[in-house]
C-alpha cells in the first residue's frame, strides 16, 4: 500500500465512489459480500487499492498545506517540482491554534516578536508521497488563503 487505508468514516462518505470502483471491476454487491466473507484478504486488497486511488487524486490536487502549533505556523505551497514555505515563529506566550493567537498574528506581522522565514525545497521523493508525509505529521490541506495573503504582504 502506497499511502494509508481510509477510515471507516471516509469509506462511508465515499460509499458511492467505492461502489463505482467495485463495479469497474465487475464486482456487484452480492459478489462483494461473498468476497468479504470467503476471501477477506482479497477484500482487504480492494480496500487498500481504493484508498490509494482516492489518496492519489486528493494529493495530486493539493496545492497548499498548513500546520499550526502553539508558536509556529507552517504554510506550504505545493508546486510541481518543489515546495515553497512561509514559516511564522514567535517566542511570545501566544497560541496560534486559537482565534486569539490568529488575531495577535494579524496585528503583529511587522513586530520583532514574530520571525518570518521564507524558503523553498525540491521534493526529495515523489511529490505526492512527500505531501502525504506532511499530512501524517499533522498538516492540513488548505486553499492557501493565509499563504497567499502573507506572500503578497511580504513582497
């Protein structure tokens, strides 16, 4: 398996897509029930293949990641061959995971209490695998609003 298996909740949300996936392999509901009962290892493989297909599509379309911690914010733009990042860091007793922390950030962008680091790096492995690793570490896929706002502000 390339990524990780979807959760039960994710499978439930993607029920129709999974049904279509099975249908594309000429497996109907009756046959799927038999496979689950009599060949659980085959059923597991089908779940893994479907999970990887879903992850591949999601990761291919991922353009931005965000990771918020108490005193750091990592904003990443996922380009074709590299990632560009804006990292915000403070030593002030503020928590960026709260609304209050984000309000503080907005009013302290040009403050000495905030360190802003911009950078870029080429992918050290396949793009989607590297993005997936960031997600496993706690990053969330975003639309890039904060990244783009900061990028234009910092020019």
